């Protein structure tokens, strides 16, 4: 037993476990799903086109275009080298986050590292061919370092917002009164304003806001929660069409789609209100633990996912960083069972997502659609809704102000 404990407490043993799991993902990619690199080829094609910043990857913030252009220069515009270089960067981010969890995860660092290894493995090799690994790791690191390096935590969240915009909401649980919280705010604002100003100079106003206009013009993506009833009805009826839109995503059109879009827009506004309320409750706390910050971040991400009219499989990656920060928690907080259940649920959602894409995606978008693939999509989205309700409830409970004691 002592030898087993010694092995489990060894960083080298966990590094080997991480390496084996990632080698498995590499094998799966090469043997069964090598076609999932389409988005990376799209990034390479976009930055290879002549033109100004205003015409490059307009659906993403300008810093994404900078990063892709830098990678193009490093790989000398070779498409194959670009794909390998992109994947290598994601693997490095993965390794860095695993190391950070081990170094700052406290007494439960083994659980946190195990949760991350299992989560990415469950999601599959897609994790390395979308840049959503970056905002996931930045969010998790921001939560984990909120007390040790509050200024850096704010900076990391701002960097995540520079890649996807929505992570700007994750700064809310970092804010409030006190020296550390002011440091988080300063780090966030200094980094965010600097990146926004540089983006404005490089591409102009239209390029700065292009991700917002791109998002607002999109239709109902087939994997979104709002589209779920229609995707299920499509298995048994007709009148719905699924096709690739000009936004490089599969969208559904047909009866009740307009209604579903309105419901999604309303849900999005309600979700923003709920996120603001959770953020305000956390800001008002005199003291908030790492776990509370990570939990509010996780609730924010889930609300953003389930209320959006778009949902791509890589969005599930966003959950991984905060989930593992929840698992780690502070050293002085008593162990609890619910973080394990949250992490287990996240792994189940990641596994179902890998079944949806890439394993059964052809069934979902084909005409007629396949019942099994669509059923997994329905189950995954139902699970997302359930997880959102549970995590929001937990975040609400943990962000409450303690009642004053009376003598």
C-alpha cells in the first residue's frame, strides 16, 4: 500500500500517465479521425490570403489572426507543418495546465490532474485541433491563481477574452473590494484595453467589432440546445433541412426555426442577467475561495453554452479548466463529494460530445438523419441543461453572504 501511495504521489508517474493518454489520442486521431483538422486548414487558408486585417478571420478577435499569422511565418506557410505546429501548441498548453494543477492544486492535486487527463481524453483528439484549449486553460489558471497571483489572474482572463470575447464575463467573480481584487481588476483592464487598442490600430473599428456582427447574423446551429427539439423531430418528420451555411457551420432551417431562434435570443438575455447576478453576489463576498470563483466561472460558461444559438463540439473544452480548479480547491477547505460528481458529469458530457462529433456526426447532418446519432445529441444537450441547473444552484449557494452571528 505504501508503494502505491508513493507512486500516486509522484509527479513523474502522473506525467507518464498524461503522456500515455495523449499518445492514445494521437493514435485515435491518425487511425479514425484524421479529417477533424478542417478548421486548422481553414485558419491556414485565411491567413495565407492577401489583404488587410479587416479581411482575415473576421469571425474571431484580431489577436487570433495575429497568432495564426505568426504560426504561418514559423511554419513557412506549409499547410502540413501548420497543422502539426497548431497541434503542438495545444499540447503545450495542455501540458502547462497539467503542470500548474500539480504545482498549485493543493492536497487534492492528484484528483485535479486526474480529472483533467480524463476530461480531455473523453473529448478526444478534437481538443488539439481547435484553439478553444487556450480560453479553457486561461480560465482555469485565472481561478487557480486568484489568491496567489491576483494581478496575473486578471491578465489571464483578459487574454481569454481576447481570443473568444465571451470570457470577459469570467472576470466578475475576481472583482470586489480589497487589494487582491483591485489587482485582478487592474490586470484585466490593463491587458484588455491594451489588446483592444492594438486591435483597433491594426484593423480599424469594423475589424474590432466584426466577431460580434458575425455572431449576430448566424442562424440556428444543429448542435445548439435551442435546435434540439427540431433535430429530434427531424428524425420522424420532414420539412427541415440541414446544410453548411456561409458561417462555416451546419444550420437547420424549416418549421419553427424562427421561434427557436427567438427563444434562444431571449434565453441569452436571461442568461446574461443570471451571470451578472451571480457575479454581483460573488463581488459582495468578504472572502471567496478558489473553489467559489471557479464554480461561478463554470456556471457562467454553462449558461453561455446552453443559451446560445450556436454550439460547436469544441465549446465543451471551456468546461475543463474551471472544473479542475473546482476539484483542486483551497488547502483549507474541507473535502466534498460534489466536486467529484461535477467532474464526473463533465467527463460524461465530453464523452457524449465525442460520440456526436466526430464519431456519429454524419448521421446527425445527413438526410434522412440517423436515429442513434441524433439521440446521443439529444441526451448530451439534456445533460448540459441538467448540469447548468445543478452548477448554477451550487454557485448560488456558495456565493451567498454568511449570516451575521448573534450572541
